[in-house]
C-alpha cells in the first residue's frame, strides 16, 4: 500500500511506516495539478499545511484515510471525506504540552515586558530601569481558557502552578469535568469581563469565526493579555489592532493569523504590545517526533490493524461506522 507524505515530517514516523512495509511517496509541491497527478493511487495521506479540497480528493481513487500532522483540519474538505467514507485523523495526543508551554511563554514575556528590559540593558540604560513600563505577576490573576480539550487542560495545569484562578468556557464539556480539574466553569460573557488573560483553544468554524471582535473588546479589562494559538479568524484582526493601538487592552500574543503568512506590511508589525510567532507553537523537537509517529500510526493502524488504532483520533469516526 502507498502512503503520500505532503511536507516534511520527523524520520521516526517514516521509519515506522517503512517497518510496516508501506511504500512512501514524498510530495513537497502542493500545486493542484501536481497533487492530482501524484495522489490517484494513494491509500493514505499524511498532511501538514497543504490544502486538500474536493477537486483534489475526487481524483484520489484509492484513498481511505487522511491523517493530519497536527490537530486542526480546516485545510481538508471534511464534508467530502464524510460523503466518501474516508477517515480523517488528527494527532490528538501529541501537541498539548508544547502549545501549553508556548502560551505560558507568551504570558510571561508580555506580562514582564521582557523585550523592553532587554533593549534598555543593551542600550546601557541599566540605571534607567525606573523608566520601564509597568510589568506584572501571574500570581492570583484570572485566566479564561476557551476550549477545554487536551491543550486547554494542559494549560490549566500549568496556570494552577502559578497560583492563578483558572476559569473555563467550553459548552461541550460538563461542569463536573472542569471542576474536577480545579478550574471554574463560567459563561462566556462573564469570563470576558473578569479575565486578566484569555487563551483560545477552539476550532475555527461558523460559530467561532470572529468570536472576539469589536463588541467583545469593549468588555475586556484594560490590563487584558489575549493569546491565540488556535486558529486565525477566531479573533477579528482589525478589532484586535484597534484595541492594541488604542491601549484598550494591555497586549496580545498571536501564533496564528487569518492569512498565513501575514502580509509583509501587516499593521501588527507596527505595534510594540503584541508578540508574534509563525504558527510554530507545536513545533518543538519533542512534539515533532510525537506528531510524526502518531500521524503515521493513525494511517498504518487504520489500513492494516484497526484494533491498535486510537479511535479518538478519528474526527469522523461516527460517519464511518467501523
């Protein structure tokens, strides 16, 4: 059986596929015509950032599973996969720690004004430290975590280590589960009003697009630090820019953008109260290994040994009925 790998993944996953006697096709040219010509006889696809729309998928005559090297899957046409009973898998076990640590890093860097202190020191301004902007502790601050899946839970655990008050909004998780993790369930608007920090861990869909926009920014505290490592589009970027430019919130950290990469003249580049990273919160060396192995196992076990498959990784499990 043939497995196509779209993009580079850690060799540990590739070695596993080879040990299972799969034929591997590596593809780094994501142009539509190239994908169509190379995927027609492929049994499984492992995908990172390439887009697989219905036009491309309809030419994949032997396809049985698409495995995301990650947890987001808005670059794959799930509706088409469901219609054709093709599985969609994610690496649900791999990236929680990496993303949670990235959020904590952003919280600390922004709260402590680290870059301003570094610049002052490098400019021989050691004795002028009193001129630095105020900076803050995480201790006893309130964080609102939007989404309480694996990443949200991993972040909550680390925030509790800083003695923060962890508030959670997730309409798909029962309150008992939130409380059992030493967190407080809150309604969305209540959480917006009390939060010192907000961290987003939701998928992008019709109900979450522009979840935070102009009206929501009017509710936030002036000291709010907003962090999005989930998907661009959940936060309205024009509204965020205005809130930061007008100092209506303290700061923001973005690892994801509505358009990736952002434009060369992005307005965010003019601000000094935003921290920007290139959608790499899950790309620690440890996480890259885990995602590579998990995505390859998703494909291998689905095709050859479903008894070993982690069925919770199959997004459309209920549609497939296997």
